[in-house]
C-alpha cells in the first residue's frame, strides 16, 4: 500500500540552520534535518518531500505544488513570512489538507513583532519552541491526523 505523501516546507533563512543564531535555532543543519525527517517519516509510514526556499513567491508556489502533487498533509515552517505574508496565508487557506505550523523557537517568547502570526487561524495545529524535536512530533502528529500506522507506531 502506498504511504501518504507529506510535504515539509521551510521558509527564508532556514537553509542557514546550524550556523544561524545556534543559541536560538540549534546546531542541526537543514541538510541534517532533512535526513532526520526522512527517517522519522519512514518510521511513521509517511512519504516525504522536504523543501526550502528564501523567496515569498517561491514559498507560495511550493505550497501550490504540494496541492498539485496530491500531498495528504503539509508541515510548514514559514519562518519570517509567518509574521508578514498575506500571500503565504492565502495559499495555506486554500489547501484542503491538514497543515501543521511549526517553529523551532517559540516566537511568542521573543520580540513583540513575532507575536503577529498570519497563519495561526488557517492551520490545523501548531508546534513551537521544541527545536528539531518539533519536526519528529509534527510527523507523528500528521501520521495520527491521517490515520496512518507505521512499523514504529504503537
Ligand atoms: C522561526 C521563527 C520565526 O520568527 C523566524 O523568523 C524564523 C524561524 C522558527 O523556526 O523558530 O526564521 O520560524
């Protein structure tokens, strides 16, 4: 049986993970995170697409592409665009699949401008402040939302 396809998308500056403000975002690089997510997705019975872009329009297109590829779910760290982008919000709102919003840090515990979140009311669920573990939890949560039972699942 084919595994449900889940897209994990990253927004601007996440390609710099590992060296970018490691005291806030940790020391795991985006490439290392891709490997971890591939392992975690397989363990919970999901097919994974893992992509990142720095551009706002590019991120909108990656969200459209998830829909076009018939993804069953989306895990989105829109990074800075979370706080600013009506276009990213509109693309997410147009999806008919579960969307988990994810942040490595807890934006609410940081600068006041990060408390503006244009995605919070158009997503299914949110995970924040748990670093890289948040991606494992998001993949597990998505598997549960989709009713998937992988080998490693209870
Ligand atoms: C982030 C939090 C955002 O406020 C910030 O702009 C990022 C990363 C996070 O994962 O903690 O780039 O989304």
